[in-house]
C-alpha cells in the first residue's frame, strides 16, 4: 500500500494541478520507477527455474463450452474449468487444484501466485455460508473446497466496473455471470492499433465507472480502493499472462472473455520469466493510470480534492 500512498501525494501536489496529461504520466512513470526500486529490495523474486513438465499444446484441445455447468463471474476460473483443469462441473474445487492450475496452466509464481492463493480459503467460507443446511466441515475450509458460483459474493471476486460482465444487482445477483456483448463492443473502441494496453484499459474503466454511476441499478456502483486493486490485478493477468509484455490483441481478449477460452496461440509464462517486482509494478501502474485519468477528468478542484481524500481515507482503513 506504500505505493498507493505515494500516488496520493503525487496526485495532490500543486505542480500537477495545472499540468497536462503528458506531464502527469511522466510523473507517474518516475513514481513507478522509484516504487520498483524500493520493491526490489523488499521482495525476493521466485528462484524457480524448472521447466513446466505438465504443459503441452494438447491441453488446449480439451476445451468444452460450459453449457449449464456451475460457473463464476471470473472468466479465468471458468476457462480453467472448461479445460477440465479445475472440475468441469464447477463443484467441489479445492485449493490444491487451483494452485496446480495457476502454476502449470498459467505459469504463475511468486507473490502473484501467493496473492491469488488466498482466495480458495475465503471461497470455502463463502460456500459454507451459502449452504447453511449442510453440516459444517472444518476440513472443507482447511482444504479450500468451494463451487465456482460461490465467487458471486459481491465485492470479493465479483465487483463493479467489470471489463466483460453485466453489473450485479440485488434483485438478480446472477446477472454478473453474463458476458456483456455491449461492454465488449465498447472495450474494442478503446483498443490502440488493435491492442489492449494498460492505458486503454484504464480509459475503458474510467468510462464504465461513469456509466455505472448513473445506470440506476441497485445497489449503486461501488468501486472502492480494495475493488480497484482486484480489478487492476485482473488487468495484469490479462496483459501479462493471457497476453504478454503489457498488451494483448483485442480480438484475443474478446475471444477469451466471450468464450472463456484461452487464445489458440497461448503458452504459459516460462518459469521466472516475470519477476515479482515487474508484476507488482504493473499493478501499481494501472492503479496510477486509472486514478490520474479520474483526477484529470474532474473540472473543479473540489472534485479533485475529494478523489484524493477518498483514496487517503480508504488507505488509512487498510490494516498495516
């Protein structure tokens, strides 16, 4: 969270008030470099060098459409089930199978893998809440056993301002399982020379946040700092794991979202190919871009100050 704190100081500095976008993005670039220099001393990159012994191209041939199977609002979890890497029926998934999928199907290691592996235990707790009629089994929590649909819990994995999903409502929570063709068509409009980048995703989210603020659905749009970091983490997975080096062809991105299927040319990340410093730096970059665009989009200083104060308030509420 130290990186986000530095962003608050950056966004509220008087020098940026009258600066143009190029000046601010240059400042964000300098800020990111300083943060990554600090992280370099704080995080030990993965030392894994072994070849991925599991992966082969035939795995991509195992894909099946989900049909009426139990699915989540997360296209990556659904894709892993569609390849039968996670249980195809979407039920009784455990933490061990999730870690196997993330490591061997996607090639994730280090801090990003550890961060994502916090989810199965929480999902198992949600599963117990969703099935109060079943005897509570402590082993299910311990081993992180859940169904994909448990990820529908609002503001855990599912969140507002999605790249591809309909917005969840109190009247119809399962609305968030639906891929929005309208949203994907809008996402195409933000591609740059046929590619999605961190910049284009930040611009798209800014647009969708404004749209959802006035859509009249209940509950009202809520895109807290916590939800932002989840959403920006998804952008990192899309652009660094499904895509590569901070970009993905828009056709591949839409294919992935619409079919919950990896692009035909997909291969997992090679072991140790992407350091923790790089991945976390990209996450902070997307957070910076999105909030800088929000900052620049406000006409009055009071609106800009409210944005900065909101970030400050939420940062102060985060356990240190």
